[in-house]
């Protein structure tokens, strides 16, 4: 059975057990930040344009994707704290 991430999402891969090369970490950091931004934007559109039933059905899986992307970011930022955006540091 997959383990749960820090945010309670099931993770079935071992990414969190390895060190990531700096170049890969920079790429993944950028990608995960962009993903988070786009997913958040999509929730806004769904809230504005969809029924309550559609919103409910959409928001749960998107929330899980966001949680997992933040888990990936946390792992990267543990190794390379300088990659953590200032906006993340404000909430620590």
C-alpha cells in the first residue's frame, strides 16, 4: 500500500528518498510552481462557471494534485533552500 505524503496524499514512488541533482531540482521547482499556479487558476474558473456539483467533483482531485506538488516542492526545498520562493518563506 502506498505511503501517505506530509499532506495525506498517497505516494507510490520513491522520489522523496533520493537527492535530486541541482539542475533537475531547478527544472522541477519551476514546473511544480507553474503547475500549482495553473491548477489554482482552474479552480477559480470552475467556481465561477460551474454548478455546485461540478465544483465539488473537480476541486477534490485538484486539491490532491496541489498537495502532491507541494510535497515535491518541499522535498526540493529541503535540499536547495535557495529555490524556495519568497512567497513561501512568508508563510513559514
